[in-house]
C-alpha cells in the first residue's frame, strides 16, 4: 500500500540520495548534491526534533524550513 500512496519525483529521490553522505559521514568521493539542494547540519535538526511535540510542531517545521532555505 505504501508504494501506491508514495509519489516521489526522480529529482527529489536524487537529491535525497546525494545528501546521504553528509548524514552518514561517508567518504569525500560521494557525488555533490544537486544545485537546488542546500546542505544543513544534522545537529540543529536533531535538537529541534528532540523538542518536537504536538503543540510546537508548526514552529519546529518553520524553523527547519528556514534552515534549509535561508
């Protein structure tokens, strides 16, 4: 069922795969991310995730989007 409801574009899938080395500390031989992808540090995202709850999720979401686009 998941495959039926999951619609990931080829560009999005490529960007995610190219971003993986930054999160897994892989070798420097990995391909660079697509130009449309901004790499952000995992630690601040993790810190926000640890604070996430049902009351503050909109603020946390906005903060993560700001980190990715700003």
